[in-house]
C-alpha cells in the first residue's frame, strides 16, 4: 500500500470514536463558538507531556470554568477568584491566572480570538506563519503585564518567526480551521491549506520514517517541510492527517 492510501486509511480509521485520550475531547463539550475557542486555546496550551497528565489538568481547568467558559471569563475577578492551585510542569498557578486575565481582556477588546488572529492574517501569505507570530506575541504581551518575568508564559506563546515549531498553537489552529467530525471549522476566514502541521516527537519520528522530512531538528522548518510533502497527497487540507499520525505515535502502532 502506498503512502497516500495508508494516510487515507488511517485518517478514516481515527474518527470521533477514537478521540480519547486527546485534549481535543474537551472542546466537544461545547457548541458555542466562543466557548470552543476558549476551551481550544487553553487545551492546546496545556497539551504537552504525558497525555494522562494533560487530561487530568484540563479536567481541573474545565471544572473551574464550568459549562460556559465565555461567561466565566466575563465575570472573572481576580479579587474574588478562589480555586485550588492549577500547576502543570512549566506553568505555575500565577501563569494560569495571567492566562485567564489575558483571555478576559481579549474578549473585552476584540470580541473573539478569531478576530484578534485575523488582524494579522493575509490570504496571500504562504501559510499562517506570520499571523501566528503576531497573534502569539500579542497574547504574550498582555499576559506579561500580570506575570512579567514568567518563563511559563513565554512557553505558552512561542514565536514561529524565531523558529519554534509552535506545536500547540498549530494544534489550536487545526481545531479552529479544519472542518470534519474531529475539528470544528469555526474560523471560516482561513483556508485549511494555510495550516502547518503541529510537530512533536511522535510526528517527527513517524514523518522521518515515511520520508516526509529530511530534517533532524524539530523546528518550524521541519513542520513546513512535512506540511509541503503532505500537500502532495491532499493539497487543500494537508493537516487532516495530523490526528491519525499523532495517535499512531502515541499508541505505538504500526503505520
């Protein structure tokens, strides 16, 4: 079986019934686009490390936000906010609070994360690299007002123009832009062919094995190379294969 047939086979095999364990499952708790955005950004930001630990901290966060994250943020008041500490690897509780305050400001000033991203997005760009850099830096600048010297916040908001693979931000954008039973397609102003695959060690390893990348270091350049090669098999939606490729690696399955 050639690579195209294998990619399509696994894309169809990894459907909504196979979603767990994956941070994407939290977004499927909601129907409103604003709630999906908020859950999506937070879930992607915390999507690194052991998947069981990711699910645990995201359960904690979503319990705090309740069944309407947008309304939670609208009424969020640091003076009255009480919560058990949310700490996860590089992120401390102060980082979590700074993230909530940042999102509150974004929705007060821009109305949505989608609108903020579109301020920097141009349809004639090769991909979302430039827009992602401005989007991420804008969020970081707001967040640092509340936790100025935090390395955790810098890790939350990486910069594609500095060579970061931006795995978690690309994951968030996949969820927002692509449209199938897994991904939501609520950011309709952005074409799926502008997305870049979220690359982590699982994706890097399997894509190297498949000859989709010749690069050794996980970086933005590797992510672009893999995406460009996947466009040979699906020009309009190359990142459609990401979920399957990631879970094949996570679950130690054969491609």
